[in-house]
C-alpha cells in the first residue's frame, strides 16, 4: 500500500485538524465495513462544507491519493473498506432531512439514516419504501451507492426508483447537480442513475431528493406453507399472474424454516415442521385490502398446505417471527456465512430450486435460502465453519457455481449489495468483455486519476485470502 | 456536410442492396423527424439481424460516418434528423412484442410501437403506462432515447421507470446487455439508465424488457374549473397534500381553454367561459375509487369554481374534449408553435403562473399552456406567425426567457422531449460547465469516433436559421 504522508500533511493544513482525523482509533474505525475486511487509511476527513470536499478531492487528484467515501459502513461486500488506503471521506454527519409534504418528497443529505428518513416521511403521512435490513444503521448515501433494495422492491421498487435528484462532486472535485425535484427530467445525459449503484466510484453524493409514496392505511399479513420449494414457486407464479402485487412477499426455504424452528423451539405450522413458507403482506386502504384479501385467501386455500392470517399487528408480529429469526438462526449450521443476494427471473424460479438442491448435494454444505419473491432477489446463505479448511474450500467453490447458475438462468449476481470486493471474482460472469470495457471507459473518463474507491468492482480480489476482523457489528444477524 | 461514398459502397457490398436503401425517396423520408428539419443521409440501413448492426457500426467507425438511429421519427426536437448526413439506421421493422403475463413484463424490440405494446399488455390484463401523444406512431426505442413521458407520469412514472433491461450495441459495434428481466439488479455500473434519455448518442437500443403494472378495473373522470391559474395551482397542491395520486391530472390554462372553446363553439362550463381547468382521472378497483372519489369531490366543492364528474365513459369522453382539442385549436393564434415541454417543481407552480403572465405581456404573443400537473411537466406553447419576422423574433426571445425562468425556479428545460437540435441553445442554462464536461467525457469514452447521432445536444444549433419542411405528419395536432 502506497503512503501519502506529504499529501496528508497538506490536507491537514488546508482543512484543519478538526476536520481531518489521523488518530489510530479513527483510522481503525474507518478501515472496514460490514464485510470486516480491514485496510487502514491515512486520514479520515469529516467535511463541514461543500468546499472541504472540493478541496480534498483536488488534493487527492494532485497527489493521487485514493479516496473512499463512507456513511454507516454497513456494506457487506467491502465496498466501504479503503482497500488501497489513502483517505476516507466520512459523510455520516451530513444527515439533514427535510420533508416536502405537499409534493411528497424528501430532501436528505447523504449521511441521513434510512430509518430516520422513513420516520420523517411517515410523520408527514408519506412512506419511503426501500428498507434494507440495516436501515437503522445505513445511510441514504450508502443505499444510493449500492442501489439498496429490501423487502418492498417487488411492488414499490428499489432505491433507484425513488431518487429524483442527486447533488455532489465529480471525482475531480467539481460540484454538480443531476436531475431536479420533479418527476420528469429529460435534459442531458443521465448521470444521476449512473451514480446510483456505482459504489462511490464515479462521484461523491452529498444530497438527494427522494420521491415518497402515500402511506397505506392498513397492512394485512398471511403466512403460507408448501410441501416443497418447487410447489411454493409454482404457487406464487399463479398469484402474480392474477396481478396481485403484495407489498411484501418473503420466501423461506425449508432449511431456513428449520433453522428458525430449531432456534425458537416451535414449529411454524403445528405438526408440519420444516416446510417452506411464503409470508405475504398486503398494504392499502381498507377498501383496497377488501379487494385483494379474498383473492389471496382463495389462492392460499387452493395452493398452500397450510396458512394462517393475522387479525391484528400482534398476530402479524407472530407470523413474522420465522422471517426475523431465520438469518441469525443459521449460525447453528456453521460459524460463517456467505450471504449472496442473487436475483433470478420469475420464469426460472423452479429451475433455480432444482439447481440449488444439486448445489447442496455437491457441496455437502447447508445452504438455507430466503428472499424477496416479488423481485426475484433471493438470499442464498452458504454456511461453513471457518476453521474447517475442507468446508471452506467447498463453500468457495459453491459460490462460484451459484453465480454461474444464476447468470445461466438470466439473473444477476447481486440484487442489492453490489460488487465491492467480495463479488469481483464473478463480475465477468455477469458482464461480457465489451460491457466491462464500456464501464471502465466511463470510470477513466470521469475519474482520470482513479482516486475514487479504487480496487473495487473491476480488480480481482480474493476474499478468502484476507482475514476478517473478529468483531460484532450492531447490524450483525446474530 | 462530408460525403462518404466509399464507405457507403462498402456498406452496400457487406450488407447487400436489400438492406441498404440509397434511393432519393428513401433518403428523403429518413432526412427529418417531427421537427421537420431535413438533412439528407447517404444511406438508410434496414438491418435484418444483430450482425448487420455490428457490421454497419464497425464500418462507420472505420470511415468516420455519422449514424443516426431511427424509429417512428416522431421526435419534436430534431434528435432523429441526421444533421451531419451519413447513415440512418432504421429499426422500425424490429417490432416484435412478447408479454410475460405471469411476471408482468413485456419483451419488445426497439421498433415496436408504444400503442402496440400497450394493446398487447392490456390483452393480458396488464398496463404499460407511459403514453406520449404520438403513441400510435412512436416506437419504444424512440421513447427510450428521449425518456418519453405522457399523462401518467405523476403517479406511475416515465419510460425510465418501466425499463428493466436493454439490449443493443455500443457505438463501436459490440453487442451488449444491461440489466435483466428482474426488478432488482445491482451488479456493475448502470449503463441501462445512462442509455435512457441519451438520445441515441451513447448506444443503439435493439430490445427492451419493460415492467408492466396491473390494469386498473375502473376509471373516474372529473373536470374542475378555477378563477385563474394561481388559484388552480394553489388548489392542486392541497389535493396532493392529502396524498391523493390521480392517474391523470391535466391542467389547461385559460388561453388553452379559450382556444378549445372557440374551436368547438362551446364553453366548457356554461356561463363561465375561458376559465383554467384541471382534469382529474382516478384509476383503480371499484373499492379503491370508493376511497378516493369522496375526497376528490369534497376538494372540488371547496376549491373549484365549477366541476362536473363523468358517470360513464361517454361522459368522460365529453369531459376530455377540451383537453383533446386545445393543442390543435391553438393554431388559430398563429400558424407556428414553439412547444416547450418544461418542468417546474410543485413548490413553484404559482410563481411560474406569475412569470408566464409577465412573459406574455413582454413578448406580446399568445402562450397557451397545458400539461401534467402531477409531475410538473407543462407544455408552454409560444404561438407566432411564420412570415411575421417581428413576431418570430419575439417568439425566439421568449423561449430563451422561458428557459431561464424555468431553471431559476428549479425546473428542467425538457421533461419528455429531450434536447435534440432544438434545445441545444439552452443546455448550458440547465447544466454547469462541469456537468457538461462530465457528459462529454462519457460521450468521448463510449463513442471515440463520435459517430452516433453527432451534432445533437452539445453543439449549438440555431433552429431559426433553418427552414422547416412544409408538410403534414400523421401525428401533427391540427
């Protein structure tokens, strides 16, 4: 790792000691994200104003110092780890939120927590639907960087679908604005959406205008169980074909259900342990729900092996237990988890279930899988024991085969986490050389000195060759 | 204009006479779009297969021949006119459509007409909401190029919001795919959305996967009138603040209403001629409408000077008359129209009404204005007489002032038409030098020889120095 002592000294001189931290503790805390891959930076910048960012980026370009932008640091891919050292630009204090209740918009700075934006919106009778599991800890800037999703993606969309405008800086430091606080904009190339999902490699987002949707008055929850995964997938297709669009449609395979059942000591449906489930939540006005509920209940009666509806929020919470517990409960199967957020098109769900069973047999590893059925985003969790080298190698191999299988089925290697460091070995499965050439050409055009978040996405990084910090983070599912 | 006889001969040799038209008639028909600015190309390519496009683009790069991609040619900005000559790539025969009724997706080739996609979707119980006025003539490829909108943008979104995946070619010819047939995708830079709205300058779209939404069972229409524009805008804000999201929310100022009333010989509301109106259409299940109708009627009773609801589709059509007639009826005020599709944020609607009245006085020109209130996209129509040079000059000046005013109010110079040739003089009002530098860097990176649709967006083009064809096109509002 190259050192930039002279540049860092210049940075401290220009911004002042109060905006540039270089203590060992500050550097350590900025050295890793949710992936627990730690690489020490040389300085952590906490800008106070726009000029601070321009100044820092100009210096970074002059001295070729890597700059990694950071919010809550919850990324699971290592996209927030400063793998090439340099400086970390921490925007977590840029967290102002303003709701425009007439227009149904939120104006949020990059460091605003997603849960805080949601709370502010709901107070005004609006909703910001994207809801990554880490929403209490992750920032909207980070959500924009990886185009975060969550459980509401199928019906409402993902982060990208709610961004009207972005403000921030080009990698070379200039302040820019993309889009406006309006739902239409067709003037010039769309760098707004190019920045979204670019994992902080094409610009620094400092502010966003978000679209909100009216808050549904009611929610209704139904838990359904099926004989096996193929039956569950076949069934859900018939529900969607009726043009029912649940607000949430969570799937848990039998392995995930077993994990939760073991942990809670309770079977989800009495007498029918270990059955895959689909948790459906409808949202809308009482009248809208009156339209859809009977259709969903009739569907459940026809297709499900068992089902149970919630009559109030307490009962709903009870139905949610299996979903909330499953992820943490998986650690009974191994002390380590490769959590892959792949995407599969609806048309190939059944084929994917068959593929996954083969992968389980071949790898001899538990692979509990759950996820968001309305958008095809399934979390495939390959469990292994860190200290068991044979298991580890099988897990590593299984991930590669999973990614190949997913791409062959017309899906995506990531639906909401992004590439970062962890998925670099698979980018070339998803994208042809021509596609990667085009992406790199854009990177070189906007960031000629390659200072923003270098080492991510395009450079092969072998996660398994790097130790992970043995620490617990607030958002860990344990 | 440079000639490329040698390159064109090579093109004919490679693709064959049946795929390359060079007759005077074919060249003329490909020389203009809805803007009626005509520039003759040297050849019109009608590719049969993917390789034809790669071959043509490779040749074009080798010989530096401009290539303008064309669908229905309905663009109002000149974005489809081959201003630098060269070759036109006509994809209008690439018009296959396949509906995936389970997943609610449409797979469409670039040349598919938007109205045909909508019809195919509706047959399967789904809806593709974007609906530009020219939908019977324009292609999805063209809609992607300018990120077309229409009347449903406020509630449902614009073309961009419905595109899951694109296939096509880089400017250098390589075949590429962006995104997948899924609602989540977060793997690599997002060139899909960079292509959308790029007016055919960053790639050739040959195929798209579109997201559909469930077809609403019913529609309900209400026409409301207000004392003046400021009152109408103030009123609509209170409706949106109640979180009512009409499927359609069309505004006509008093000048637009007067045009329609003069043309039809009928006042919209008896005894109250020339009042600005808002046409509201709700869509949903009977139960959903039952939720929203009373709120909208109560709102109308409180804020409108007059209102009338439709009890069936015939009555609805009657209410729609004023909206359908106004655009063509404006030609009573002048034989020429500068139709500017600007966007204003909701918060500044009233200020914009005041601004527009000042502009009318200053320019001494009729400027009837109508548009889509739920997304801020207003069509400002500056009317003048072509042969009256003084009027013409005032119109030209008024457009410039309009654009300045819109940007000062935080809006956009185009909401759905794009820049093309016609709006090049205003791009620098919308975008700072840094923003334009970034856009051009991307253009140079992806299209190093500058062959795709050159002369558009960034190069100043003075429309008023160029004659327009005096012809009538099928989609003209006359």
